[in-house]
C-alpha cells in the first residue's frame, strides 16, 4: 500500500512539474514566432488611426471588449435581433467571451459551482459565445488590459469574433433562457471546449487575428496577459 501511495504521489508531482514547465514555455515561446514588419493597417484607408479594445480578466477567464461604435453594432446586429439590444443607453463596450456551455451558463458565480459542469470543462463540452453590454470600464484596474489596433487589424479581429458564433439558418440563434441578467445573452459557438483548449486560448487566437503575438499556449489569464506584455510593445 505504501509503495502504491508513493508511486501515486510521484506521478502527481511529475504531472504538476510537467504542466508548470508547459505553461512557462507557453508564455515564453511567441506565436506566431515571426511577424511582418509592416503594420496590419498600413494598406487601408485611415491608416494611422487606431481602435482601442480591452482584455478583461478574472482568475480563470478572459473576455474581449469592443467599443460600442456604429460599425461594431452593425456587425453584431444579430445579437440585437436575438434579444439583447446593443444600441442601448449608457453602453460603451460590447464584451465577448467563448467558453464551455455547461460551465459557462450554469456557473454565473463561484457560489453556483457544481461537479457536473466542472467535469465537462475538464473533459469536453460544447462551446458558447457570451455577449454582454457594458458601461464605462476603467483602464486602471489590474483586471483590464487596453490594446490598440490598426484599422485592418481591428476589422480582422471583429470578423474572427463573429466567425466564432455557430450559424443556424444563415445566422446565429440565441440560447433561449440562458443569461445571467438583463444585459447579457448566450449563443452556440463553433468548436469544442476542454481545459487545454479553452476560453483563454480562444482569446489568444482572436488577438493573433488582430496582429498581436501571444504565447504559444496560454490556458490561464495570467499566461495570456504576461505573454502579451512580453512579446508586444505595450
């Protein structure tokens, strides 16, 4: 029995060490490794003008906030048609997040944490897009990272987020009854979710579409934000 216990402890410690090394290398190794010297927005009208986005973090999850400008409201008009009016008084930002359907919908706060959704998140789950309308957000918070994008980069990011929604009958269809309050909505999303390819790796992929380098593998918010500051001139 003692031998089995020692072996179990050794396997656990080896796994923790391997995961720690993988996360560390995931931050240090940039993705993509090589980037063009040409700025993404140089070849389009309005070059030199930038659009600001926000990366919002909590201990396990990141969201991307786009400004509630007319082009953004138009690009995501299907959200308004689905029941969450984005052109709403006091709205400054439209916040997008991708995640596992079971955990994301059923765990609005840590007080709602249950074994079933956690197991789904650690193994495999269908994915959803979460959209929230938000007012002014202070950029001085530790949980907020502001990034500026050239015009073409912003458009690519916006299109990549839009493409993350699952399309049914030519447009995304909201999940009826799935919301935390009156200011958010859920839609089915493309792709499957697990702990190794989760919400933060989605955020990283979106940012790479916007011209930023991220770490090779960033399953945690800390890894993503650390890699952004490490590999980009912020």
